[in-house]
C-alpha cells in the first residue's frame, strides 16, 4: 500500500485513481497522520453498500432510547386572508 501527503495527492489525483482502479489502495496523510484512503471501488462498496443509505428520519428513529415527538398543532401566528 502506498502512502502520500495531501499536497502530493492533490498533484497526482489521476495517478491515485488509476492505482485504485488497478487494485492498489493509497493512504493520504495530513501532517504525518493518516486521514483518508483511496481504495478500489469493490472495497468501497463492501464498506458502504449502495442500499444502506437511509433518510435522516430513519436515522433518528433508530436512536436506541427512541424519540418521542410532540408537535404543537396550533399556528405560530394568526394570519388574516
């Protein structure tokens, strides 16, 4: 696996993409610490399956303690038409 700094990665993005297409992941570092990784699409799909994206409401409803919603049904202001 290859490692490079952000500055170097920006300058050689096409090479990073080509390496990933050939199955070679690359770690990108910032100030010497690993911060990102460019991986082949197959590996990325294993980590983040396409069908797993849910909307924000579903995300909130999965909260372990549950969420009780109370809505104020009264209008926030009186409007005359």
